[in-house]
C-alpha cells in the first residue's frame, strides 16, 4: 500500500471517528438540555407553589390581625356600654341578657370563632 493511500485511509478513519464523537456529543448535549429544561420546569412549579402558599399564609395572618383588632374594638364597646348603663342610666346591674350586652357578646363570640378558624387554617399550612 502506497504512503498516500495509507494517509488517505487514516484521514477517512479520523473523519469517521470525529463524526461519531460529534454525534455522541450532540446526543449528550441534547440529553443535558432536556434534563436542564425538566429540572427548571419542576423548580419553577415548586417555586410558584411555594409563593402561592406564602401569599395565602400572609392573607390568613392579615385576616387574623384584623379580626383581633375588631375583637379589641368590640371589647371597648362592651366596656363603654357597661359604663353607659351604670353611670348614665343609673343601672344597678347588667347581665348577659341585657340587650346591648347580649348583642356585643354574640358578636365577640363570632369574631373569636373566626379567629380560631383562621389560626387553624394557618397552622395546617405550616405543617
């Protein structure tokens, strides 16, 4: 075999090996790209779910604070109603059956129930 023929054969083998390596590298790159895409997609979904959960927990916390503020105002109104009954009306006693007191106590009970419900929801989200 002539030197030029041998060189031609070696060059063809080199080109063949280079093509195989390029094809394998292309497949690997495509696999890595697909894996990267899947991981990114999963990460984005998890991040979105976490952000939504944090947002919902924030809303629950805000609602609890608002209800607690409402309960404080109702407690103040209850005290003002008692003061009004004793000082301004001259009542000797008041009870839970006194119409104004009864309404305020019912409203306070409702607010307390709403607070407990939201605190329970918030606790469930933390677990």
